[in-house]
C-alpha cells in the first residue's frame, strides 16, 4: 500500500517548548484526513513540517514515499512544488497577477509542461470561467478560495493540504468549501489533509487525527 | 507565465514609485549620454579639422589663438607675417607641403580664405560643381557655406572687411563664384576659398595701417581712406602657413627652429587641441560628476522602493516558495525588478540624451557652425549601458538577499 504521508516519532520544539509530538500518523494515497485540535496545539507547525517548510528536531517524515530529510535546499522546493498542493486560510493570491496568471504560475513553478486544457477544465469545474482576467482584489472570498484551490491542483499534485480552510466561513460556505476540497482532491486523484480547529469538519473526511497541546 | 512577467507585474503594482525611479535613472543617464556624445564628437571634429596639419606658422602671440584662428577659423588671428619669411620654411627639406592662408574678410559671417587649391586637397575635397579659381576675385564655396548662403556658380558677392558681419563692404570689387566644393564634414565646408591675390588686390586698396591692424581688430573700420600705394611683391603678407611634415621626425626640430628663428611662431594643432580639450574636459568632468550623483540618487531610490515593498510582499514571497520557487529564484526575481527599473530608465535616458544632442546639434550648427548629431553611438555608451544595468542589480542586491532569506513558515504562521 502506498502512503501519501508517513510520520514516525515526530518532534518539533521551540527551545525547551515542545510544539509537535506525534508518535505515528499515516495517510494512504488518495485518502483524506482531518487533523483537528485547539488553537496553539501545533497543527500549522505540523503542516509546515509535512510541507518541508521547517525541519523536525527528531523523527521521520515520508511524503509520497520520500524521506524529506534526504531532500536539500532547492530539491526540497522543487519536490514541494511538483508533488504538493497547499491552500492556506489566508489565500495569498499574488495581487500583481490576474487569476489566470496566478494559476499558470503554479504550473510553471511545479516545472510541469504548460497545459491550457487542464487549466480550462479546472476553471470549468471550479466555476471560475469568466474570471480569468480578474485581479484577486476583485474577487469575493468564495471565488478567491476557489482560485487558491485551482492553483493548488493545477500541476496535478499527489497530496493536497489545507490549513483552516473553513474557519472564516459560515456553516453553509464551510460545508461547501470542504466538499469542494474533497471533490477536487478525488477528481485529481490526490490525498487530502485538512488541518483545523473547526469542529464542523468532523465526520466530513475519511480519517481524523486529534491533536492536543503537548505537555 | 515567466519571471519577467512576474517582475513586470510587481513593478506595475506601484506605478508611481516605479515611474519616479525610471525618471530619476533616465535623467542621470540622459546627462551622461549627452556629455559622452558632445565630448566625443567635439574631440573628433577638432581632430578631423587638424588631421592633415602638423604645424602652423604665424605671427607671434598665443599659439592657441593661432591654431584656433587658422585651423578652426574660430578666433581672430594674432597678426600677419611676411610671405617671404614663411616661404623660406616652406622650402625646408623637412616640409612636405606648405599652404599659405590669408584671412581678414568674410561674407555673411563666413570666412573668405585666400589660399591655394592645395588647401581643399588637404581635406580631400573635390569640386561638386564648377572649377577652381584662375584669376583674382574668383571664389570657390564650401558645401555648407553654399547651402546657407545660396551662393552657386556664377553668383556674385561682396566681401566684408573683418571676420564679423558688421565690417565695411568691398562693394566695388565683388567676387564671382566659380566652383562649389563637395561636403567633407570639416571646417572647410563653412569657408569660401579664393586666391591669395584676391585678398591682396582688395587690401592694396586699403590704408596700409589698416591692413596691419585689421586682423587684430576687425570691428574698428569706421574711416576708410583709399590710397593707391601698391605693395611690391617682396612685402606681401599672409596670415599663416599650414605645414605638413615630410617625416614625423620633423616634429622634433622644426618647431624649435622656427620659434628660435625670429619673428615667426610655430604652433602644433595637436598640442593645442589637447590643451583645449583638457580645459573643456574640466567642465565636462564636473558635469559628469553631477550626472553620477543623479545616478546614485536613482539607485538609492530603486533600493528604497524594493526594500520598502518587501514587507508588503512577504506573503507573496512565502507563497512562491510554497509553490515550488527556490530561494535563488526569489533572489533573482528581486534582482530582475531592479535591473528592469534601471533598464527602463536607461532606455528613457538614452532616447532623451540622443534626442537632446540632436536638438542641441541643430542649434549649434546654425549658431556656431559646429556639426554635432544625436544619431551616433560612441563605444563609451556601450560600457555605460552595461554599467547602469549593474547599478540596478546592485541597488536590488540587499532587498534580494532579504527575499532569499524569507522564513516561509514563520511568515505564514503570522498570517
């Protein structure tokens, strides 16, 4: 069985203060999982560790069967760009670029061939057709989130990770956003990891991992 | 979607700041380009006019004045010399050619030069129309002079005494144009040539005292008394003798011999040109230093703009890393932005500099007879171009390093 995520004995600390301490966590390819815990429990740090943005103090992180500790500098950046899709609570669309350019940029940074039909299909599925030439500042919150999801999926990643995708949304939109992530990941054949403190996420994804503030 | 597009889009996000940077860089570049163009063409023009002349023999006084007046026709001559004495040096074995010049009259601000046809040959000028003079009071007109005055073969004109426009006119003895010279791009184009005899014939009618003084003092010719006292051949005077050496070795001895020999002065155009350029150069250096102050200001402004934008862009930069950009790519995009800002400024500056030179050239040509153009390229400009690109890169260096060092996780965690 292939795993999208395999974590063993993972520890991360700021000085003496342990931020993340996870004995074991696995997510099979194509599956989805919610990591749920209160604010400050280290969820975001966990996501940053999985994305290779920070290094653990100890333990092993394998993403798509690759040991992240074996990847250095630019290789890690390229691995992240090629195989992962990230959606943050604050969407961070580049304000200088149009919606279309924001999505194309991700395709370019993933170093996959430019594929206009894929972009077109994605825009169609995410109901973004007609917004291509808009600037991010002209979009509604919902539209902007769909653009961020399109950007995270355009290069065909095997693992889609979202940080607090629902916490700023009302119930109806939260459910929609979650469904959109789930559907998009499934359509793209990607595993999905959602990190959140939002209890409304419970029961929506295949697996759940409770995180508590480490002692 | 390219890095270039991203860099351009980022610059477009703050058009005012970017615009100010481009204009600042453009101003500095334009002034340096203008100086380079003017300086190179000035020295080129000066050297071209003096190319074939190794030495000038003339009356004693300032050697610079002698060269300016007889090679560039830009000053009044220091005085006249006896032709007989000048001819003695012309026969010297170290001398290949010697061309006599006699100045003193003008028409509409253009100098009438009494000389031989060898003077035109010196600048490689052939006839565009007509023939050279054969008798006194026949004249050959330089290309630019013909154009500005409308003089053509068979035209007649009266010379005015003195080198300015206000002198007494020799209306009773008009010149007849018998030829027009081809353009040469030298001082010759703005001259009217005639035989030495024409000048003598006119001035033999003048008061002897006036003839002696007229080169020094061109304006003061209120009173004219004509006397019929014709000078014998032996007393003929000319303004200068242009010498070309038979061998470069002559430069070692001939000027010294002339200067030691009595009433004549020998002046080297090459020496005087470098003296003039050195003097002009001090002014140019000052202006150039000022231009570099503008460039440094522009560089600081580019630096401040990029550095100041980093805070607002820290999430963009972090997000680029999340999307797969490496640290080096973030560094490169910031450098690219700096280089683009200066490139736009440099492009603007080169256009403005060359345009201004062309405008200035047009004005100088009509006002001073100095032909300068903006549509030329000096090798120094290529160096300047590369240098200014480097200025943009250097200005962006510190912001780029900051971008390189973006702590992605910490930045995203603050969001």
